[in-house]
C-alpha cells in the first residue's frame, strides 16, 4: 500500500487489533486457569457422582432403599442430588425443605442399560455367581497362581468370576502342568442358567425379526476368548442379528437393575457459583503488557511520523530556495501522497524556470521589436532637425508607417495581457461566418499572391471583430510567407456540429520540430531578427487566445517546402 491515508488507516487498525487481542489474551489467561480448574473439578465431580449412581442402579432392582447411599454420595461431593422418574416424581432428593426448585433440564439420565449407548458392565443380573461358586472359582484361581509361579495376575469380573489379566501368547499351554486345568473357566450352574435364558430370548428375537438368520440361533458359547456373560456382538452377523443380541441382553437384565432416573445436580444451597476475581499477579501482568503495547505503538508512530516529516522538510527547504529565486530546486520523489507532492513541486519548479526563461526572452523580444521602429523614427527626426533630411511627403509617410508598426505591437501586447489576465471580453452575436471570411479575404488581397475563398453558408454566435482579427492573422501570415505567384485558399465548411475554417498556403512550410512552437509568443521559424517577412511574432499567439475564448481550437499541419494549413474549429451552438 503506497497511499499515506491507507497506510495510516491500516496501521491504526493493526495497533487497535493488537491491543484488543493482547488485552483479551491477558484477561483470558488470568481467568482461564481458575475457570478451567473450577469447571474441570465440577465436571470430574459430576462424572464421579454419575458413575456411583449408575453403579447403584446396576446392582439394585429399584431406588426404594437408595436414600442413605445417595445421601452419602451427596455429602461426599458436597452436592445436592435429586432423582426423578419419567413422570417427574421424585425418587430421591438430598435437599432439605428450604432447598430451591430443581432446574428444568436434568443433568443426565441414570440408566445402567444405556450408558453412552452401551450396557454398564456392572449390570450382571442373573450372571452374578452364588457364594459357593464364588469361593470355588477363587480357590481354583489361587491354585493356578501357585502353579504358574505368579507369572500371571488375576482380576475379578463384575459378576465375581476371577479373570486372567496378563496371559501372554503361548502361556495357555502352562495350564497342562497344573491340576486345575480349565476348571477356572468352566461355567457354573448360575452362568449356565443365565446363558440358557439369554439363548431363549435371543432365539425368540431372531424368529420375530430375522427369519433368515437361524444360523445365529445360539449366542457364542464359553471358551478361552469368550467365557463369561459379557456378550456384546455376534461376529460376522448382520446388524439385525447384532441388534437382537443387544435387545435380548437388555431384556434379560432389566428386572435386575433400577429403573432409569433423571439426575439433577446443584449446589447444596442452590446459590450461584462465586465470581472469579483477577489475582494481583494477573492485574500486574495486564498493566505491564498494556504499558509495553503503549510504548510499541508510540515508537511505531514516531517512526512513521519521522518517515513522513523527512520528505516534508525537504519540500520546505526547496520551497524556500524557490522563493529566494533559485529555479533549480528539486526534491527526490517517492510513493504515495508525498511522492505525488514531490512530483508536483518539481513540475511547478520546472514550469517556473520555463516561465522565467520565456519572460526573459519576451522582454528581449519586445525591446528589440520596439527598438527598431523607434530607432528609425528617432534617426530620421534627428536628421531632419540637423538639416540633413527634408520633411517631404515620402519621409513623413515612412515615419507614419513606423509609428503604425509601433501601434500594432502595443495593441498586440495589450490583447495578450488581457488574455493572460482573463479580461479579454467578447461580444458574441449571430453572424454569417462566410461574410467574415469574405471581409478578411478582400482586406488582404495582394497583387503578387492569388488569394481566394471557398465557403458554404455557416451561421454561428461569435464576436465578429475578434474572429476577423484571428482569421486575419492567419491569412496575413499565409500571404507573408508565400512566394510571388503563390496561392492562399481560405475554406469554410461544416463538420458534424463544428464550423471549420482552413487557411492553406503554398509557402515555405514549417519544419516538424518547429510545429509545437508556432503559437508561442515572438516565435519565428527564422531565428534571425531580420525583418524580411515583417510581423511581431505575436499574431499566432493572439489567434490562439481568441479562438479558445470562443470555445474553439486552432491547429496546424505543414510540409517543409510545400506549404502549411491552419485550421480553426468553432462550436456552432
């Protein structure tokens, strides 16, 4: 971005964004730790309460005797716990009579048969081992540990059965050396009865839902890899068969677990949590970082201001030198508004230098143009006074011609001064432009040059006096620069909504390098100051101002040695 305005705007946006971001980051860092800790503790506490309630529901047939257990959990975690059934009837509530009303939305649903879509493993139902079975299997487990020199460890499944926890590949062969063998994984009477019940429910579901699925009419039997009641899938079975197994298990376990209950958790008094205050350390950090941002913003602003002021100082110094008369003062350019200002200053300085050169040349040209006729007049008058010349009619006529030349020069300078000052007044009126052409052509007739007009009737609104002056200058120049026997043609025609005047001569022509200067003041193709062709060098400059005052344009085309064509284009409206 090179625009100074855009750069300042973006810089301000960056500073503001950084300030907001850092302030927000500091505030969040100062509070996030405490909030996370509190939220983490709350979530962990809620999860522990939920897990203990699911455990109770998985091991009890109802909530009838749950009050004392739930009170213990509530006291342990300093929470108020309330359980309601699907109709909103309170099953258990650890709050007192003055406790606030429960929230509208429950915290969770306590259902051991649907914990995140799965059956809680502690819901064993009919698979729970009888006391005698429990003691027998654990005796086998102790014998197995002694036989294997404690190379394996045992853990207890939720139904009470011992289970190997770290039996590696190939270690099952070590059982051959132990007298207990596979007794540890032999199904007990309780488990067989439970499997039989599950088999019946599973087969019934298959008959109802999957008539084609009789290949799956048996749940997986006991074995080294699948030996207990935890059956969650049927390998390779379609989804309908898997759904049957899942439904059958839930149906089998439902009578042994408590009914689903809605869980509500609040603080013991129902009050809102205490607000978290920023620590002194956090406030100090915010203050220090804010001061750092302020210092950084100040440094960046100072740096930007320095970069901005440097070219402005250079411009100021160059302006002072220009005011003191130094026309060569220039400043280095750049990008953006400052670079544009520098380029504008350089252009202005160059224009001033060019104007000064033109002024000096104009003063020199005016002095020369005035000196020649004044010198002639003064010389002849002194000669007459000294008796060296007689004041005859010829001398008087020559002096009158010189004075008229001076008068024309003064009038031309006056017209240019009015044009420069913007006081050149026009008196427009409806005119026939072909009449103006005829008047000019008749006034400029010359015996040595063929001067003729080719016109069509054209009517415009313009100042007839000023148009005759402008066209007369062009025709006079054409006649002056055409050799004897040459021809000058003045054409008038319409083109679109413009009136066109063309003055074409068969004169000496103008070199292509000189064409851009023909309308400059005191410019002549012949750089010598001879008066062979006459004229002051102001006619074409006056013509340009007069045409532009009418809202028109003047141009020239020329071929050296063949002649020139000057064209005036005027609006008809």
